[in-house]
C-alpha cells in the first residue's frame, strides 16, 4: 500500500546538509517526492511510497545529519498535487526555497 506524507521540520535544519540528507536517504529507500528550505528556517518535504518506508523516513528525519538539531516535525497526509511539484523526470527533487 502506498501513501503520500507532507512533513515540516523545525530546528537547526538549514545550513547543516539537512536537504542533502533527506534527498539521499529518500533515494536509498526508493521513495518519490521532494525537499526544500522554507524562508522561515524550516525544511519541508513530501514523500510517497510504501507506508512503512515513508514512516521510517519520517523517523530518520528526526535525527537528521550530524550538526542538525530537530526540535519538531509536523506531518500530515500529502496530496498528489504536492507530489507533482517535483521536477519532471526526477523521482526525488531538491526544490528552490519557498
């Protein structure tokens, strides 16, 4: 069974390689989606894939890369429209800051 989840991560998550960590980890796990910085200092991501793999990705994001500090993760059901924000032809994209 597949699912889409939208996640916002708050803490020290910009300037520490958090987006790269999310991108590489998601690709390794075979997930689709995207990640981007937000102007408020948070990181936003959308993941699509098997329920257990998406859940594990959200849990992996709680630790993040060395140097990151995750204070809070909010996640909810994502939408197909959110998933479509990734770049055409890419399984997982790093998008511009929003």
